[in-house]
C-alpha cells in the first residue's frame, strides 16, 4: 500500500502475508515503531527531539548490564545514542504500541491497541466519544490528561536539586528475544517522558490540524476513531473520522507527511524542554499549560459536513485510493466496508485451492494410488521378514520449531525392546528472532529419553515418550552469560517409526514439545518450541 516502498525481500513478504492471514483482531498504530515490516518513526522523531533539547545532565557511561540490554532488545537500538537516558526514552516512546509484548504476537497486541479506556494514550476517541464537537473535546481532554500524568511521573524521579539521578530506575516490562517478557531497569525520567512524547506524536497522525494559516499545525480540528472503525460500525458524522494507516508511515510520499513529521518533532522537543527546565511545581505546571496552549488546542466547527473545514489531508485521502474510510481507498478494509484483510486473504487461498482442485484431481488420485501400492509392497515384504526390531539403534535427527522459530539437529543412541526403549541424545539448537531478523546459537541440549512403542504392523510402530537433561546457553543474552547450564525437557506425544528396510527406519514426531531452560535464576531463559522432527534410525 506504500507506493514508495521498494520491493521487499522474500522474508518481509512472508511476514506481511502471515500478518494478513493470521491476525485475529486488528491492531492500530500512529507513527510506526520499528519491526521487520515497519519503519522506526516514533523512535527517530524522539531521538531528533532529544538531540535538539539535549540531556538534563551528562549521561552516565553504559554499564555492562545496560550494554547487554541495549544489544538484546527486540529492535535495533544501535542507531540511537549509546546511553541509558536515550535508550530509556526510545523504549518509552515505543511502549504504548507494545506494552512489552513481542512485535508479532498479534493476539496480545490487538488487546493492547483495542483496550477501552486507553485510547487517550494514542490521542484517539473512545467508543463513548460521540458527536463532532463533544466527541473531539472529550477525546482531546483524555489525551492531554494522559500526557499530564506522565509529565508528573517523569518529574517524580528527580532528586531534590531537580536533576536526574542515574541510579533512579524503574522496572518496566519489555520483551527480550529468547528470554520473553521481562522486567528491565530503565531511567524513570526518560522512560515516562518517552511515553508522553508518543502520545504527542500520535496527535499528528490521529487528528486533522489547521494547515492553512500562519500557525499551521498547532490547532486540532478533529480527532480520529479507531475502536468503532475496527468493530465495523463507524458512522463518521457521529463517531468522527476513522483511523488512517497511510498517515502512520513516516517514509510515505503523501503530501502532508513532511509537515506532520516536522511538527511532531518540534512539539516533542517543546515538551522535553518543559520537562528539563528547572523550576518549582507551579512553574512546571505553567510550562505544561503553555505547551498545551501552543500545540494541543481545539478549534471547533470542522466535521465531515464541511470536509473538516476543507482540510487538504482529507481531500488527498478521498482522491488517493489509500484511505481506510472511503470506497475509493485501496486499503478500505475497515470502518464502513466491514471486511478484514485476514478474511480476504483466507478467501483468496480457498479460491485458489478450489481452482487447483479441478485441474489436479486426477493427478492427486494417481499419486495416492501409487503410494498405496508402494505401502502394500513394503508391508508384504515386512510381513515376510517378521523383524522384531529389538536391540541397539542410532538415530540422526533434525527438528523445526513452528512456535518460537528455531531448528535443531543432533543424534541419539538407544536400546529397544518390543514395547519400550531407553537411550541418550545430544543436539545443537539455534534460535531465530523474527523481530531483529537474527539467528543466535541458542543452546546445546543433551540427556536421556524413553519411549513407549506399539506396533501397528511389522514395519510400522507408533511411539510416545519423554526426555530429560541439561541445556547449555551458547551465547550471551541480557542478564545471562554463555555457558549457563539449566534444565531441558522434551515431550513427544505421538511419533511414527517406519522401517523401509530391515534395520533402517524413518521417524516422524509431529507433536514434539522441547523446553530448553538454560537459565532459571535472575531473568529466566525458557525458549519453548513446538517442533516437527524427522529422523533416520539405523
């Protein structure tokens, strides 16, 4: 939908396709936050504002733990200043859109974005904000209240002299790749400031503003609605204008983008200045009131009835084919259309399957017949051999996780009886983080296992079993060091062993749960994997 975007790589196409098909409930955003398929809009606006204002005091050097944290986040923090203040501001600026959840946990993110009572944190209307002017004024008041609360939360972390104490930390939940959602220590002042500037920045993509006077960009004329839009019952005259995804992309070429980015940066810097200038509580409140008067005042009289006072952004959206609210929009999948990207994607897959079914029905039937003949021949040969498959065996094995991305390869040795087997295993288990598009060495797992065996026929067995052992971390993670040793558990609910030769078998474990936990103290590391595993036993 972004006309400027260059053709993405195969990985990004796959991620985007998965988002469209699997998203159980829509998620909104304002300026995007960084992940493999979105740009770092909130982050770069916040970093630019911080560079303009400067730090309240010289940042302390990064400690080893803070450096590990910076390297171990689910987004690439290397492009921002290497200190805990800048890192905390960026984490805070991202936080309202994630609240510490991973970028591709769509179920949890939909709950974050759709939460009633929290729309003010994004300068959006609540479902109860009905009517043109009453809905706008109530939504703007909620947005200003959220920013005010964060203003005083940030100032509560200052010492008696009004300066930031580098050791004044707050624990906040954040997703760390391979570790999970973890309480991390950040600078309270800059974290809460980051959350506040997120809401301020949202007010430049979730609102219409005056753009045709000397004070362009400073006065809000209408506030957008996400809750009613995503539910599909938005009536613009009552609920306000619906959310517009195209305005979220700071690298799109829509004509208002440059102005809105510049205004968002200037307003963020003005807010940080109000925070960092010294003064008593009354002076600080006066500076906050002056900020609101400058950047977040409301001008009544603009609604859909007059095209929001003939706002040029509204006019562009109507003609662009990019709006989510009008039939001409190329992405009109919410609001009045009542359809979802996921539904369209699934319908396309079903249609394609039906078309292929007609063309390939005969070919599939032929393949099934040939497979049946081959299996019958194999069964007959095995019946003649009447092999019990008792004794020592070795197995080479490879696994692919369909939950947390990972793979594993290794080997096992076991002694088999007619109904059970007992053995040992070792495997290398690299992990992949989709948010950072990064492989790691993961863990090395080893231990013992046992299987219950049941013969369906002489050449086919089913098996179920458990494995227990140790897991060794292969690389440094925030709060964890390479070489840490923890526990490993493996549960195989149902597997198949097919002897296609006298002593050689193909093994398939389609319900294979692996639980490497190479660290259980401090920040625990548990990288659960639902695997599909294939092996060759001989």
